[in-house]
């Protein structure tokens, strides 16, 4: 059984796979933000689910979901680890992210960060470009059994 955050990730990932043609050619805009697009597509992906978006926030985490779960979004044409981690550590909430998926070392570096728990990370292609979509959350928010 998937956790709530895993379900959210799967729903957003599946939707982005369907909408990935919207990303065609955007990598030519170096280090450019895509958060507006990502916010709209995430809202659509979660529509009519128990995780539906209740509010878009201009301050604090980007999304407030049903059940009062807050999610930060980070999306850009590059893959800046510090920018993505900021989404989790600044607000102490889970972060959905989208970025350039061609640098596997950077992705592996994010996966090995002991301050974060990886909820999901998937790489997908759009024409010749590779993209990565993922969801992370602060490590301390995880209940650990010894």
C-alpha cells in the first residue's frame, strides 16, 4: 500500500508523462523556472482526488491540499540541487520537483542526502531531452523503527 505522499507523487508523475510534450524545446531556455506550468499541471493531476488542491499560496509552501497538507514546488529547465533542497528545508514540507534529468550524478547526489527522504524519482524523455520528476521530504518527518 502506498503512503499518501507516494500516491500524490504517482498521480503527478502519471499526469506529467501525459503532458510531457508541453516541455518540448524548453531546455533551450537555460536555468529558467517552470513552476507556474508545474503548479497548473499538479493541480490538474490531483483534481477530483482526496489530495485536491485547496489553495495556491503566494507565501510559504506553494500548495495547500485537502487535509491541510502543504507541498512546495520546484521546477526549472536545469537541475539545481540546492534550489530543490531549499523547497524542503525552508518550509519543512514535502517538495515536488521537475528538472533536467540528464545529469545522473546530481540525481544520485540528491538521493544520497541524509537530510532527505526520497518519496519517488523518475526520469522520462521528451524527444531528445531527459527530465526528472521527484518528490522528497525532510528526513526527520519520517517515523523510524529501530
